[in-house]
C-alpha cells in the first residue's frame, strides 16, 4: 500500500526479508552456469575484472556469489 501523505523509516534486514520468486532463482542459477561455462580457468584475472566492475559492486553480482 502506498500512501503519498505519510512516510516512515524502518530498519530492514534485506538478506532476511528478501524472498525471491522461484523463476528468479532459476534464472540466477542459469546465469551462474553460463558464467562458469565461459570462464577460462587458466586465464582468470580478478584484477582485470575489477577494472571493469569495481569490487564494491561484486556483492550484488549473481556470478560472484
């Protein structure tokens, strides 16, 4: 419910309160498998990856979990 006249601030534990739909979990798993299948283990270079996507954002990436 959205009320334009009132607002409040609350603490939310996202990891605890966030529930994914089963289709979302399916696509996350699909993406992880794709990412693993295209990865060349001998050429893995986290430093280069960090140049394209800073490490502070890695916690939001499905393939880095």
